[in-house]
C-alpha cells in the first residue's frame, strides 16, 4: 500500500509533513483505489516521454531544472463523486491539487503543477467518454479525457463524420475540454474553442457540483429524471448544449485559465458539414509583404469571406514541419537571408505563407475563391496555390486536414528543428493591421537575433485580432541555451507590454510576469481574481498560482517567478 511503499515524494506539498501527506494519500486510496495513485519518488520518473507518452509528473519541456515543476503524486479519479471526495480531502489536509485533462499542453508547462509538490489530478485517464452526440443540434457532451483524435474516431465509428465535423488545433492528441479551458484555438470556422463550448459541469473547490448555463435548471421531462438520484447522474436539461448563458451573471469564463473548479463535463458545438471545403495557399515573397497581406485579410475576415481561422506562417515554421535545421544548413545561429531564399525555392513557398479555406457547396466555394484570389493577387509577387499545385506532403496538404477538422500530428516536427528540442510558446495578441503585424514581427525578430536563434512564428487570424504564436525551440540538456531562451521570452513579454500587446496564454513559469503586465488600475484584474479565489477556495487548494492568481495562504513574495 501507499504507506509501506513510502520512500517519500521528491517534493512534498508546501507546508506539509511526510506523515500528513501519507495520511492524505491513504484517504485518496480509499476514495479512488490505491492503484490510481502514482507517487513521484525518484528522479528516474522524470526521464523519457514524448508527446504521445507525455509525463504527468513534471514539465517535459522544462525551462528550469527538470524537477523544478514536479508533482508529489498523480491521482486518476474515475467518477464525479470521487473528484468531489478528493477535493474535500485536499481541503481537510490543505494539499494543493493541479487538475489536468490529458496534460500534453505543449509549450505551456505540460501536466506540471505551478506549485512544486502539488498533487496532479489526472482527469483524463478514467473519465474519457463521449457522453452524447446530438446529431440534430450538432453538439456533444464530453468528459475531460476525450482527445480530438478520439472524438474524430467516435464520429467515424458512429458514421457521423460526414455529417458533423470537429475543430482541431495543430496537434490531435490534446483534450477537447483541456484545450478549451486553456482557451486554445483551432482553424475551421469553429476555431475559437471557448466560443464554441456550451455548458460545463464543475466540481467547486469545496466539493460541490455546479452545472453552468441551462444546466443549472433541472429538467423533469428528461428520461430517467429522478430528483433523488445523485446530482452527477441527473439527466441534464435538454437545452444545456444549446444555449450558453442561462440566466443571471454568466460564469463560464471564470473557470477558464483558472483555479476555481475541476471541470468534469463540457458541451461543445460541432460543425455541420457545410457542403465541402477547399483549402488554398497564398505565398508572398518578402518580409515586408506581411503588411499588405494583413491589410487584405482584415476586411475579408470581417465580411466572413474568410470564414475560418486562417494562418500566416513564416518560412522557418513550414521548413521546421518538413525537416530538421541540419537538413537545410550546417551552421548554428539564425538562418541567413540567402539560405531562407534557398529554402523557399526548395519548398515552393514564400517568406510568409497564408493558409486559408472556403467552405460550402461547390458553387459557393468557387464564388468565394474568386473573390479571395482577386484580392490577394493584387499583392505584387503573390502566388495562389491549391493542394494539387504542390509537391506531395507539403504543409498545404497537412493544413488541408486541419482546415477540415481532421486531427494530425505532423506539426510536432517543429520540436526537431533543434535535435531533441524543448519547446516554449510566446503568444501575444495583435490587431489585424499591417502596421501592428509588422511592428510585432520586427520586435520579436530583433530579439531572436540578439539571442542567436531562429524566429519561428505564425499569425492565426481570429475575428478581430490575431494570435501571434511564436515558437521558441532550444536543445534539451543545454542550460546555457535554455537560459537564453528564457531571457528571450521574458524580454519579449516586457517589450510587447510597452507596445500594449499582451499574451493570451503562457507557460506556468511565466504566468506571474504576464499577469503583471495586465496592470490597469493597480493590477485590479489580479486583485479581483484573488478576491474571488479566496472567497470560494479559502484554503487555496486548487491550482494555486495558475494564471498568476495566488490564494492568500501563499506568500506571493516567495512564490512569484
Ligand atoms: P491538453 O492535454 O489538451 O493540452 P491539458 O489537459 O494539459 O490540455 O489542460 C490544459 C490546462 O487546462 C491545464 O494545465 C489546466 O490548467 C486546465 N485544465 C485542464 N483540464 C481541466 C479540468 N478538467 N478542470 C480544470 N482545469 C483543467
């Protein structure tokens, strides 16, 4: 049992004795089953792992020492009542919990907790069912462990995949629920995942169960309705996955990028097959062509002629998907202008490459494509390409799947740009304007040059803003290069704040700095979040430090990074 196997964890939860922790784990064993607990007691447990066999105990893409963000134990509950009991035990013993769904979260800290020694609550291992798919309303209800690939496979198995499409991010192995909770994005017209969620079931920090939106209203008309049944078994309201807001203040947002609850179910809207789609690529030859490209995109996106979340990718990003740096050049340090030109030629690409798609029956697609083509080809040197115009296995072929909501894993290749690469995302928001895009790119590129690293980035175009996703890749086990990468991202965060650009999401090690940049009215955003946090989680047991929000129990001076 847990106690006899006790060698002590590598990291105890803060302020907790070994004895108290052992008692807590014994209680967890009674609730979830002892076999559902993994104690993190040896450095060997921090070795190995990759995207599909991700570590649940620490950050595989560590930006500090490997055991800096390490869990004391991982628990894998199997039911909502188990999660509730776990949360109540954590309150009793004042143990910090860090909930994850799948815990891949590449570039943002993986499964690792912000507070060393937290207990990771792995919601994905046993709670991984597609609970329902409503064909008529094109919506589904999911448990946290359902990955994009699994949801896609489920639709195929149930012969629904031609009728209902999903939206996927760059990689198909993430959790649909986890990605939405961290406000991730995909690339179809349903690319804003939080916008497309509908209804959550949440275990609150005191163990109570809450259903948001229409889920708050019992529905006696539903088959199996029984007011005396356990809450988690009550059939939900028939409108739970149809109308997001219910009645009264809308709370779903405070459970995203947050430490206020453990989500046990979530509704998502699916995209009815629009009648087909056609992906395309527009390449532009020069750095400064980003300006007219973005100016062309804005009106088309606002008019919904660009109906999805298209991307503008820098040449190095596409090069990294298709090969290692060593396959292109034999030196270290940023790729020269001359070599970028050679890569562009080899890959049939431009300096910036815009991947878009139109959706609908052929007649609509043709009409939209002709508008798109005419608009973009006004940019001198621009080329318009369809998949059949490209060599096989081009990035356009890969993006075509993503733009249709088919999960892929090809974008993982970025990590191998440097041998055994570690990966970190820098992700500021920008205005959809040529001036802003150019300025943000130039600020970033200059710092990358100072750091002696390749700028690898993409602008993903939302409805009225762009997420500029910049990939910082450095080789594992090289503390000098790692520290340089951390210097780079920390400097960029401050540079961007000076221009009024904030990040939409970040690595656990950088959350304090970024929360600090959202400083209007003496950091009222952080203070309001802390007031809410302390009110509903007075012992600070859930995800302390997530998004730079610290419960009062934690002395910020000691914890802030
Ligand atoms: P993915 O594997 O899809 O990348 P994760 O499971 O790592 O996503 O989740 C990303 C982040 O979202 C986690 O670090 C955590 O902060 C939050 N999160 C994920 N699942 C839950 C959940 N079920 N309840 C509360 N927060 C969650």
